[in-house]
């Protein structure tokens, strides 16, 4: 069911049936509620001041994307009896071995690298490159920017285009997960995932 904000945003929902671990799903729902509050604030202020909310919005979207990716990786690793229906056993076993070796350091970039190696999403390399770029934006939480990532001026980086790309990529990913990695229609223990922007991929 779509939600309508006071500012005419409808948003959209995606089934949570692909979530492997309940508490992870619960925390994703919580963080999506934070994201909705950020969008409400974004809509309520002048266009000039909206730029100051672009960075936290992009961060929050990136954190949701990372959580979804890591949840799938851990589902592949831990749900050995259930498996993942859309993956052939040989591919599933190979990914499981990679995740097992990396589970102590299973962060954003590492999980992207594993999934890209096996082209888990059946996408062009550009899709994984977009995920990497989003992970780089999330790493700009470190204001000191000791790795000297460009642009050095964050005001040039966190603009409307960055927000739009984060929205599109997140939406493409969760719709793909709901379609290709669902655990079945009876897995409804996590609330549907509600996203606060108007759908780009309908």
C-alpha cells in the first residue's frame, strides 16, 4: 500500500519476503522510517536549504542498500537447508565459500565485490560500479576525508543528482531482490519495506 505524505509524495512499498534475518529486517524498516522523516523535512524547507539534507538522505539510502546486500550474503551463508531457489547449487556453494572467508570483514565494498564476481544479479558491470560509487558516498561520513576523495568540497558532491541516483539504484536493487530472491509468499514476519520517494521504476 502506497503512503501519501503531506507534500503529495506517494512513495511505494516492496515485499520484505527476501529478508533472511528478522532483526536485520526490523532495523531496515526502522531506518526507512528515519528516511521518511528526512524526506518530510526536505519537502518542508526552502529549496536553498534542501541541499543541507541531501547528504544525510544519501547516507541513509546507502545504509539501507548495504543492509540488504549483507542480509542476502548472510542468508546464503547460514540458510544451508533452505538455500536460495534462484541460484543453482554450484553457484550457491561457491558464493557461500567466499562469504564464509570474508564474514569478519563483510562490509559494503566486500559484499559488492563477491556478488560482482559471480554476477549474482545478472547485470552489466555498470550496475556493480554504481553500487561501488554509492559506497564511496557513504564513506564520506568521515568529514576529514583523509583519502582525499574527489571532489574535496562536499557541497559539490551532495547535490540533487546524487540523491536521485541513490534513489534509483536502491529501488532497482530492492525490486530485484523481491522478484529474484523471495523466500516465498509466507515469509511476512518483516513489515513491507516502505520507501518515501515516488517510484522511478513503475
